[in-house]
C-alpha cells in the first residue's frame, strides 16, 4: 500500500519569515476547520501533526470517506531548510533555468544516463546544510544555483517551509490559491509523492 503525501513548499520564505508564516497558516487551517488544533500521532516522519478537521472535505477535490480511519491522515509543517522530495522513485530530468535544456537522468528504457545525476548530486545533498552550489549546465555551460533548476514532476523542491498532508486526496485549486495568497504570493511547489 504505502502512504501518499502532498507537500506545499514555499520556495521563497526566508529563515526569518518561515516560523511566522507557519503559525499564520496553521491558525487559518484550524479556524476554518481544515485541521484540528490538537497535536496527535497522525503523521509519518515526525512526532505529531494535526488530524483532518470538520471541514477538511472543502480543501479537496473528492473527499475520501476512508481518510478518518487511516492512522496517517494529518498535516505536518516543516520549518527548516529542507530538500523536499517525492519519496519513492527517482528524479527523471531537470531543466536549465538559463537555456531551458532538459538534462535527463534516465533514458527511454529507464536506464540511468551516465554522468548526469553526478552533476547535481553533491549540490542537492548539501543544500539543506546551508550550501547552494552552482551547477554548470552541460548544454549552455552557464551555472545556476541548484535550487533554481526546475525538476521534472516537481521531484525536488528547495525551501524552508513545507506543509505536508498525509493521504489527503487531490487538493482543490481554490485551496492552493488561498494557501499561496496567505504565503504572501511566494512561489510554491506542490510536491506529490509516496513513502
Ligand atoms: Zn543551460
């Protein structure tokens, strides 16, 4: 089976802003009944989170009647410099922010393209520690900080603030728009994955 998750990542919040934004968004989600205020053991990868609230169904396209019975059904908020990833699977490609060339990591038979992932591996793995290594594009030769490259299927998202909904169905566009508005219009990435 496994557990699905959807994480809304704010890719622009600064370290100073992240805590306050997290608190403000949580207040809204509780006040409008999307999640409950109480923190319980209802998320993976963290001690506690906020279970779905009485109006959670209004946040999703098609409510799942089984969600309430799942153990992992809550919201976990990450306030920490993090490389969010989609869990299972591998990144398949990344696009250069300068020339828009796509750098593939796998070929059409899903075999690794030799050397391409190695261009990015160190920069991806060290970003959470505070580095932001420039990566040189194999096509145009220009460099760009690793967090500015566009990952296929939003496999990675680099940010200091993330809202992870465990096993929630697809989120409504209106809900995502309101989320983004309350994050001050910051660029957000919706990362969907599975553990
Ligand atoms: Zn390029």
